[in-house]
């Protein structure tokens, strides 16, 4: 059997009962909400009882892993069916096309009949949960971990989502005990006790703070514990808002300072609290005093723990001497990836893997779907995690992609990813995974992931995610052992340049695997996407990009109400999108290449859930749709390779949530009217390349910009004057392939937040301006060519 065998060095995520239990608790809580919404009282009581007993009583052994896995899939099936039903009822009253309505529905679902069906599904799940509960009573319970269990239903998702619990972190026991002892001592009751932890970047300040935060002694000492991540630009309002939203069930947004102060007073008054202010940079004592006055309403013994890289911050904020965190001893630290001592590396990797919270273990395991040694597009990885249901959120207002990005950054900080290039080739960010880490991901994934080539015939019926590694298979019949797998979740042609060649093969896959969440057929050359794709009602990710043959998408694609990501870029023969694509009410990411000269307003404007829109290589496009004004949730807009596009529509001013804007190789597009685009006020990253000119009228609305990339601008001699508006926020600046770029302006010294400055392939020589010493946060200065 030519399957990847699990290494004995690593645990398999599919037999890790703790991971599966964490996943199950998150899903069961979603089912609890469904049962409550549908007034299923008896089912609700049984579900809540399982949650409470499981959290309180036991960590289950590995023997129960198969039951946990089965319950996870059953719970997910209940959730999916409820979401589909909700989406259909949401769409039906507003759908304008009777043809499409008929295509999607055979009639409005009878709510009573549907409720009965859902009752049966939930009861099936409860039977499995009952078996798990009975089994737990018969086995010897493992030693309970007081950090692992939470006390309320609301905290379940928070525990799984946050990386606050790191049991077994190597080499930090002495540091942890020292900090805890300091926090448990009674301080001067007349002042607020503030204890700083100081250390260089990456040394482990946040990890230590989380160990302290979750220690049982701290949990039992303080009535209220709050974690606040402080942004680089210190704003008292943002800190107060985080505190308020941490203690309230309803999310508070856009409150003025007085309202925030009142709510913080209400939340903290008379309580013995611990607040962690993580990663503080503020050296302004006035701002700290303003915050401190608001916080001084708690009971005597309340404490604040601060992590910072800067001793100046510690001296301003601390009421006692700072704890200076040192590096780990050699015997406590891991082996670098380039070592020849594979056994030592495997051991270090195992320790690092075991320290991960369950949600990150699952995300890491999923990366085995990519071939070893391949370049991973970060946006694609994020979208796949979300589509597969690996990302959960602690409250309804949280953004799934934002949570996924935090997961990626956490894994990156632990060296599970490497070689990150932001805006590689100008418009996409990439990373790689070391071969040893990929081996770890494969072994963590266990038998649920399988790479299939033309020589493989025996495939386990436990496989849920399949990656085809050669296109020869698309001319043959599917392996018999795969055909019978009705529970397949993923089909991917993840090797660049290798995609299905036959429409018949694609149709066969669609017809047999109705539970698919992800269908990635990029780099293919089949002529037609079968209309049967509309029957994949659980599909969340569809990629047919880089297909030089496909001319149209079937109308049935509008039935994919659960679809989150649609990638049809680099399809030069594609005539356009289906006219009723607005029915894809869940769609969050759209990548398109078409022959159209303009997009009809209803085509784009109805996709009100869009978070990112990438318009790529549309050679005939002369104008963008005025329907953009309805995309009020849009955060990323990329316009790449549209040589006939000449202006931005007035609708751009409505994109007030826009954070990332990429404009590349649009030779006729000018930026003269930027000052009219209100959407730029929230812009955090801006990439400009291949434009005829960069000058504009005065622009003062880039006050949130953190990243700027300028590339392929032959007329650029120095930085544009409008960049001065971002002097307090810009952290990363890259200039590349600007052949006449000859000088950095004197006013660059005012960019005090700048951390990274790169100038690449700009052939004219120049000297650095005076005042570079003022850039005190600059860590990387890179000039080549």
C-alpha cells in the first residue's frame, strides 16, 4: 500500500483525544445554539449536560478517540444542514430571478418538517455523546488539569481559540514562579501595582505572561483576569475598548471616551483583577497616567502585568523593578532546522508540537495537503483553513480570517513556517515549510490525509482529504477504494502545473463526493465545469484558476450558498460571470479574470459579504462597477494587469472598511483624484506598481498606513509627497525596480514607527539623507543593486 506511513516520533492528531475533545466541545456548543434557536428543550438539556460534565470531570483517554471523531463529524453535519437551511430562507425573499429560485429550491422548506429532521439528527449525535459519557465513567480518569477546563459555556470557544494555555513550555519554570510570587504579594494598597517584564523581541515575554495568566494560583487569586494586546500606536480608547469587550457579552463599538470610561468603571469597580498589557511601546507618561486613572477603581490587591521590549516603558509604568527575561539555556532550547542531528530535531519538533493548543495543531496538520517543498500562498492557506471549518471564533462579531491570520502568526513565531515574503511578486505574500516540519504535519494528520498518484489503488476509508499529485490520473478511472468514500471533504491538485485534463474526470469527482468542502482544480485545461457542481451544497472553496480553455461557468454555480471563496483568475477565455452570481450570499473572496469591458452593477454589488476582490488580467476592462458602493465589508481590493482601466469609480468612497489596496500594471490609471476616496482613511497596506505616474493632489487621509510597496515605476525619482501623511504609522517601506529612483527625502526622518526599509533593483546610486538616526525603531535596512 503506497500511502504515507505515520512516523512513530509524532502523535497523530486523529488519535489525540485532547485535540478531538476540544474540537467536539466547540461544535457541540454550536449545536446547543441551534437547539436553543429551534426550541428543542429536551435535546438542549442533554447537550448542555454533556458539555458541563465533560469540562468538569475528565480528560478522555486515547481509547475514546474514534468515538470523539465520529461525534465531531455528526455535530458538523448538524451545523452544516442548519446553515444551509438558514441561507436558503435568507435568499428566497430577495431573489429576483424566478429561474434561479426554481434552480435553488423546489419550494420553501416547511419549517415544521425541517425541525423534525433536525431533531432526528441531533438525537443521533446525543446517542454518540451518551456513549462517550458512559465510556468515560468506566475508564480510569487521567489526572485532571485545572487549566484545561472552563466554568461556563461562553468560555469554551475562548479556551479553544486563544493560545493562552501552554502546558509544558520548556525552561521557564523559574521565571514563571518568580513573576507569580511577585503578583501574589500584597503591594502598596494606595497605588496600583504594575509589574513589567522586559526582554528583546522573540525571547518569550508573551509566552511567559500566558503561563502566569493561566497558572492555578493566579486563577484562584483574582476575580477577573483580562488580556489586552496593545497596538504599536498607543491609544487609551483602544485599550479601554478591549477591556470592555472582554467582560461584556454584547460587543461595544464606536463609543466615545466618556462612555468607555463609565463602562470600564462598571466592569472593574470593587473587583480584585489582573490585567495583562501585552507588547507595550508607549513612552508617553501622560497617556499612561490617563489610562491608570481609569483603572484605579478595583479592589485592593489588583495588579497589572506589562510585557515590553523597552526599558524606558518599564520605568514609566512599573511600580516595582522590572523582571528582565533572559534567553533559554542551551539544554532547554530547540535545534535549528539545518542541523544534521535529525533525532534531536525530531525531539524538539515533538516538544514544540505538543505545546500547541488544539486549534493550532489542527491547522498545522492541514498543511500536509501541500506538497513538500512547495511555496505556500498565505491568503490561500487562510481561506482553506476557514473553508474546512478549522477556524472558530469567540464571539459573533469576530472575523474568521482575522482569527486565522492570528493562528498563522502564532505558528510562524514558533518556526513552523519560514521564508515569509510579504507581497512577493508585488501582489501576493508567500511562505514555505521546512521538510522536517512537513513530515511533522503529515504524521500529525494521520490517515485522514492522502496524496494519490496513478500507482495508488488502496486508499483507507478514513481518508477525508485527497491531493492528486499527477494529471495522468485524470484520464483514468478513480481508484476503486476512493470511489466508495462518501465522506471525502477535500479534492486538491496542489502541485503547480498539475491539474485535471478531462471534464469527465471532474464530473465523476463531483457526482461521487457530495460532502466536499474544498474543490481545488487550478492549473487545469478541461473545457467545461459540469453543471452538477451546483449540487455540492456544502462546498466552501472552489478554484478553477489558470485554466486556458474554460469559457463560462454554469448557472448552477449560483446554488452554492455556502461558497466562501471562488477563484477563477487567469482564465483568459472566460466570457464573464453568471448574471445571478449575487445569490452567492456567503461569498467572501472573489478572484476573477474575464473578457468583459465592465462588470454589471448587479454582478458585483450584490456580493455584500465580500472581504477581498481581486481583478486580474482583465485586458478589456475599462471601468469598475458602481456596485462597489455596496461592498461595505470589503477589506482587500487588488486590481492587477488591467491596461485599459483609466479611473476609479466614485463608488470607491463608500469602501470605508478597505485596509489593503493593490494597483499593479494598470498603464492608463492615474491617481489624481485620491483625495476624494474616503475609503483610504482606513488603509493599512498599499501596493503600487506599473503605473504611469504617482503624483496626486494633496492627500492627508493615509493616517493609518503601515505598509507601502512601490514597484516598477520608471518615473519615480523620490518618495511621493503624499506619503508624509503616514509618518506616525508606516512600519514597512519597499521600493523596487524603479530605475530612476535617486533619493530618499529629508522628511523620512519623521517616520519614527518605521521598522523595515528595503530598496531593491533601483540602479541609480544615492546616499542616505541626514537624520536617519531619528529612525529609532528601524531594524532592517536593505539596499541591493
